[in-house]
């Protein structure tokens, strides 16, 4: 009985040490420690969380959700604790920025409504939907034409604005797609929105919001280990 008690105490100490390594983001060490613990307590669950965090390193490409029968692929662009910012690797659909040609903003437009309702529900499983975090989306003025971006919004899915584009997709190579795609920024007036051309250049005057051929390249913050 004494030896068993000593062994249990040693395993518990190893388990606590492995959890400490996980909390302090020492992933390789935590992964090895949980692997050694086998089926002890929740070691297997922590092991999977460690593997997920390793997969979701900044700069990596990951699969998350599916659309039209294909897995969605995302670039891991930023991190905040256990949260990761994912930006779609390619244009996932073509949608107007807004269904009607009228003055609009990101908070009011039909594209925002589609992304955060129909698309979210169809593209992600119920388990994946729980990991999508609502985040404050800042809607800026057009820096060249001073047209208003409207009120900020709280979204799970959004498209990039010009500042985020420069930060996360700084080169034309990062931005090149098969066609042009929308940015979350008004153009020279409120019935247009800025776009990124297929060659990666930005068209500041914007394209009429009801143009149906606009590419959608969404982004989202996800919480890992949920």
C-alpha cells in the first residue's frame, strides 16, 4: 500500500507540473508531460489542447469549418492568450456588400448580416460555433476621402479594414486572389466600399456596394481549447 501511495503522489505531482507547463505556454514540455501521463485524470484532454495550440501557431494554415463541400482554410494571423485570429486563405464566396445601392456602413450592410447568420450556421458545426468569439470591430473613416465608417460593431465574423490589411497581409502577394474582394471601409462615398484588386492593389475610391461579384475573405477570432 505504501508503494502505491508513493506512486500516486508522484503521478499527481507530475500532473500538476504538466498543467503548470500548459498554463505558462511551454507547449513542447507540456505535451511530453501529458503524453507520459497517459490516461491519468484529464491528461488526454490536455494533450489534445496542447496539440491544437501547436497547430495554431502564427503563420500556419489550418482547416476550420467547411463551405460548399470543401474544408475552409485559414491563415493564423494573430493571438491573444488562447484566442487566434484566422483570416481566410482565399475568397470563400461572392456577395454584394449591401443588397441595395444606398448609403450604408459595415454595421448596417447585408454582407455583415449574412456572415454572422447564414454563413456562420452553415459553415461551422455547433461545437465550432461555440469557439467563435464576438469581438469589437472598429469601423474607420476612409483616410483619403474622410467618408464615415459608421458605428463600431460586435461581430463573430468580419472582413478586414485597411489597417488590418496592412498589418496582417502587408504585401501584394498576400492579397492576390483570383478576383477582387471587399474591405470593411467606405469608398469615396457611402454607397461604395473599398476593394482589393486581383493583383493585390487597393482601390480606395471603392466599388458600388450592390455589385454582386465582390469577393468575401472573412476573418474571425476563435478560442482554442473549448
